[in-house]
């Protein structure tokens, strides 16, 4: 049994546990073990006689080592067999559909023997779901629409997913001697929210034409390859277990810039750039920018050289979508795009008082370690019962705790970080807010968000949000579109009308940095700026680790051409920030 098979079986067991509504930590441990196994360059089947060596692998503990020994010697393991008596691994895909929980999936299996999406679609179309409890026509219609959305989306991967895989593959390629640089190109480098396939470019002495074949063999033998699709002179294509395709190109240093430019795209940007080259008597391809008449190379080593030779300022990858960037680069009017270090605070995060995992103090210390000068703690309000949302009494008590931590940290760290009391208050179905005005009046940061009744018709939803931001205590509109990337579609709202009113009222609109959320896309962000909206970028972190998600938010802001001046939480201090937010009544 090879490593990729062991990894698949462990991952499948995690899926089965998920359908069984198992312990999330146990599920995570199987997933982590699967990832660790497929990273190994030694075949584990040769190590099972010496289980100690298995324990040396990070992510594999005693129990998991025993599982692996069992898998290698018997082809399966007891937990897996036990779960397979009840479920099928394909059922996991069903959990990705709207309205599907583990119980529903189990019921579909026991009542209709449905275990995959195709069978579910057939059953739904034949009206078989109507016979089951709590599954009416409305559920069936929503489900069929969900299946359609899922099929459309399932060939793409979220940016954080793609980034993680790119990092893991790069770490493995890097182990080969003579590799200097590995750069993810394509849509990942441009920072799109989703990625179709990974394009990895590699350079270094090992990639020079006379020696590259050894490096190609190394890449083609990477342990995490599921299917090898193609192996050429300097290119290897393969898929991973999750079907993500990866194209690795090994390139000589002298033409790395030309390759990087070409494979970063976008296609439309490249077409426009090539036209500009031709007008100047030049030709541009993945090898070089060269003269049309005698093929003399004009630039090839770096991207900067190529853009300069075309009389253009350097164009950051996030802007390469052929939406005005060439003209701006020619006129020296490209914006000074915002960067991670411009962000001074984070105004939306949760703690263990509701559905977050860490305490107020832990969140604050993690923010301090990340170099932030202020944060707001904004836990959920009571309408979100499944998060243990705060009612007025608990919210007021929570503020006292936040103020206490703020005072402690101020004396411990000489005012380096401020912790502001806040709330993420639910916008109820009629546009009223979930907590009393007197409670909201005690908060520095009131984020108002739609978290329920997502299906309201567009006029009703628009009026609902407009009513909410009329409340004078609301300073930030959270989740302005409520969408989930590759998941839930945006709520139906007249977004421009909302942005206009928010701008008039001085209510800031939030770009949610979580890659699953990315609430305002690049177009909406540009629209928000056009209407003069105040914009904030927040992580909505539910753990200290999630504070790092801010970088994905920055990427989207850059794609929208935004500068530090466009974003409120670039203000250097909490005081400066508060004077720039909507004044309190
Ligand atoms: P994706 O993978 O769908 O998320 O999007 P990309 O942009 O990564 O597209 P991909 O992987 O098909 O190609 C990577 C880059 O290579 C693309 O952004 C531009 C360049 N490229 C690919 N095919 C062509 C082509 O036919 N003409 C030109 N000019 N460039 C191309
Ligand atoms: Ca790609
Ligand atoms: Ca590609
Ligand atoms: Zn939140």
C-alpha cells in the first residue's frame, strides 16, 4: 500500500466521521494525518516494522501510528469498517449542499439509499423527497438549485485552499538542490478569490536547459501526486487527491521574468500587452520581449525589465485584469496600493463568550503580537442562538470585561494596544436591531449584520438593511452581501442604493477578510469608493490564528485599486479611528 492510498483511506475515514457527526478534533486529526502521510518521501509501508519511525512524523501520534500499521497489514482498520457499515464516503459531498446536515444525509441513505449527488438529484426530481419528514417542495427546489450551484463551483478552489497546496508543493520541490525560487503564478498570484488550477514556476541552477531533466524527474516523483498527467522537457502536470490540477514549469533564470509575466496573466492583460509590444516593433512571449526585425532580446530576466521596456510602470499582479491598468501605468497614475503593514487595527472579532474559541485577552495579545494598535471585540447578539449570542444583560457585562482587559493591557504594554468594546448586532427580518439602543450606546464599535432570513425578496432586503443603518448607533455595516465564496450566493439587495446611503450617513462598509467570505468583491469595493463610502477591512476572526486572514482581505482591496487613504483602519491610533467613524448621537 503506497502513501497516497494510506492518505486517501485516512481522509475518507475523516469524511465518514464527519457524516457520523463525530468529534471535530478527532476528524481534524485524521485529516492532518492524511496530509502528513502524503508529504512523506519514504514509503510508510517500509516503516511499519518500526512504528517508532512513524511517530517521528509531525501530525502522527500513537493511535494514528497504530491505524497506519493496521491499514498497511490488513488493507483497512476497525473504525473505518464500522463506519462503512453505516455510510459511504461519497456522502460527504452531500454535506456541502445547502440545508444538508449529517442527520439529513443519514436519513436519505436509510430511507432512499441515496449516497451521492447524482442519485440525490434524481430522487429530488422524481419527488421522492416529499415523502420524507420536513422535506417539502420548497426544500426540494432549494436543493436542486444548490446542486446546480455546486456543480458550477466544484471545479474551482478557494484562494486559501490553493495557497496552502502551493506552499506544501513548493516545500517539497525546494528539497531538490539547485532550486532558488518557486513562484505561484496564474490566478493565485493575481489574488482572485478562486483558482482553477495551480501554475507553479521554478528557477535556479537545476532548471538550466542542460541539467533540467533531473529536476523534472524529482517533480514527477513528488509524493503527493495522485495522477501524473504529463511530463515534458521542462514541465510536469499532475492532480492532487482533491482533483486540483498543478502545472509546474522549470525555467532558466535568464527568461524567468518573461515566463512569470506570461503565466501570471490574465489572458486579457497579456493580449493588451502584446498589442502594445507590436506597436513598438517588439514581440512578447513566455521566453522574452524581443525585436520583431532581428529577434534581439530586449528584456526577459525580470518582469520589471519587461514593463519598463514597454514604457510602463511596474503593474502589480492584482491589477492585471485589463481594466485600465495599462493606461494608468503609461501615464504614471497607478495607485499606491494598500499593503499589510498599513493596517493598524481590526474591528470585528469574536471570543469564547459566543462562538469564538479564545478569550478577550488572548485575542488582544495575538493582535499585539501581530503589531496592531487597536482591536474591537464584537461578539454576536442573541438572535444567533446557535452561537450563544449575547442579550442586553450579557452584552453589558461583556463590555465591562473588555474594558478591564483594555485597562490591564494598557498598563502592561504602555498603551501599545487598545481593546474597544463592541458588538456584531443582528439585523432582524424587519430591519430593527437585536439589542436595545441603550446597550448599543455603550459600545465604541457597533457592526450590524444580516445573519438570518437570507431569502427575502430584493426590495424587502434592501429596505431592511437601509432601516438598520438609519439606527444612529450603527457605525459599520457587516456582511453587506452575506455571500460565501463557492458556497452561499449573495443576498439579493440593491447594493448601490445601500452604499450611497451608507456614504451619506457616514456608516462604514466592511470588507470581510475571511477568504470564505470576502464579502464585497473587487467590483463592489470600487463602487463603494466611487460613492465615497468609508471602508474597513476586518478579519471576523473566531480564533487567534484567524487574525492572519487579514492578508486575504488586503489582496482583494488591492484588486479594487484601493490605497491606505481609502481604508479607515489604517488610522494610526484608536483615537484617530474613532474620530473618523460616524459620530455617536
Ligand atoms: P484559473 O486557473 O482558471 O484560475 O486562471 P489562470 O489565470 O491561472 O489561467 P490558466 O491557468 O489557464 O493560465 C495561466 C496564465 O497563463 C494565464 O493567466 C495567462 C497565461 N495563458 C494561458 N493561456 C494563454 C493563452 O492562450 N494566451 C495568453 N496570452 N496567455 C495565456
Ligand atoms: Ca491557473
Ligand atoms: Ca494552468
Ligand atoms: Zn462576525
